[in-house]
C-alpha cells in the first residue's frame, strides 16, 4: 500500500546513529557485488538514509552493494518480468502478499536456520514472511490502520466495540448532520482492514495447516455485524461526501499513519487524535508493509542474508523504516526510538504490537478483493445478513483453493 509517515527530520536525526553490522572484517580477497532492488525513494532525505546504510555496509564487509530503485507502481511488473526471464537480483523488496506465491514456486529462498533471533521481531511482521512454517524473508517495515477521532466530537476515544457504537450513536444524536464514524466499504481497502476487527473478536481468517476457512465463524460474523450496526449512526449519505472526517462531518474514521501528515497540512484547524482499534475480546489489528527476500537464482546468498539482517537490526531498522514510510519491525529498535515518531504515531506503534499477518496463500489478494470485499458490501448494503454474506464467501473461497473442510 502507498503510505506516508512523517519522519524526514527524525530520519535525518538518526543518520548519525546508523552503524554497520558486525561480522565483516573486510578480509575478502576481492570485492563482491550485491544487487538490491527497492522502491524509489519517497524523499531526498529518505535517499540519504539508504545511501548511508549502503556505504557503511560496504566498508564493513569489503563489498559493493548496487541498489536499483524502481517506482513503486512499476515494481511488481518489472520484478515479474525479471523472474520470468531468470535474471533476478540477489535480493529485493517484496510486498507482503507476494511472499507466499514466490516461496511456493521456488523463486525465493528459505532463510537459513540461525540467521536471526525470531524474537527480535514483532510476530505479526515476521509472520508475513512465513509460508508453511518456514521463513522466506525479513520484514523491513510495517504499518496498520488505527482509529482517528475528532477531539471536539469525541473527547475520549472508545476502547471496545460497545463503546464505539455508543460513541458513534451519541455523535449522530447530538447533531444529525454529523455521522458517528466513516464505516469502511466493501472494497479491497475495506477487506484489508476488516481482519483487524475479526482478530479483535478472537477469530482467524483461515487455518492453513488443516485447510479450513474460518472467517465465516462467529468472530467474523460479529466483526462484520459491528460495521453493519454502526451504519444507522453513520449514514453513507453523510460519509460519502468528500473527506467527511477531515471536514468535521464524522466523529471518527479508520486510516493509516499517512493521513496524519495530510490532515495537519490540509486541515490545520481540525483537532484530532489517533487511538488503537476498538476490540471485542482482545487488542488486535491488520498489517501492511514491505519485506525483503533473497532470490533463489541470485548470487551471494550468504551476503544477501547478511545485508537483510543489517537492514533490520536494532541499530538500523528505525531509520530504514522511516525512510520507507513505515514503522520498525525490530522490537528493540521500536522501543528505543518510539519518541522519534511523535505522539500522533504512538497509536500505530501500539497497534503493530498486536497486528496479525494475512494468510500465506498465493491467492489471498484475489480472495480479499473478489470474494471478501463484495461479501462485506453485501452485508453493509442490506442485501444479505452478515452470516449469509460470509457463508457464501467461504464457499467461494473453498472452491477457489480446492479445500473441502
């Protein structure tokens, strides 16, 4: 997903603290070249962070790192062409949902045992690299959605589903021209956010090991019904207007850290805050971001994994994550540098501690966009009950995956 996080200044402040990883003594008889593909820099400051990381690694390991930067909108297409031609880079960024596809077809390599301490990373972030219990990459950065609230309309953000419904109802009751909340729609974006609520009810999307669909069970039904129950206090006639929350026409909305800077810049008079997603039984949330993987047909696999552990270690991961527009996946880095993100980003840091990875299935983007999203919209539009919509979606998903359970 396209994401922006304020942090250019903090990223620059962290430049001085970037250090090279240990283990390289510059003893190689001849310099080795490592090719790394990544997204084009978001800002000149982000480019400086990446350059500092590269030069420090090169000096410590007596190697050359050739970085190829590609516009994000073109990246997957160019990578797919390169994979088809068999001329892959050694290592590169990969969107989370693509890890399963490339792992199962042998395009990327399993991480050697003992390369990292798995406990050094947030579980949700690391799990986006796991396929059939094996790790195929490392998480560079991650992000999530949280609750945005208008402080004048919602003085205290709700923590639970019941509080969310009560708060939304009060906002709309106090002024019928204002919606309680901008309820997500049944599209790909809504489908990406909805599992955070399902997990907040103690549920899971699927059981990959036993090949069972779970999102039509009670936690999923409850999560979808929550959105349905919010609609009377959050009429689409209001929330469908342009930037309803930003223009003061909705008390709350769901969005990511990229909107913090946007709102401050474009709507400076709006007093808003951010808070973790309300939950039913346990704090939870969704996840997005980028991973990095080692390509099976690339060269210098050992050096490639060293480069990835260097980018995601406690010393360097915060600066890199900010450069990419997300949050650190390394626990020690995040805990040490939390203050550099500012109070408006604190909710997202908390959210990512309890984020849940999407299923490691090559077909998941299709399932999200073409099956789950329409099911959500079917329930929200009143064409089906939440249970009916999800039951039908589960049947379609089983047929697509060839699962009988």
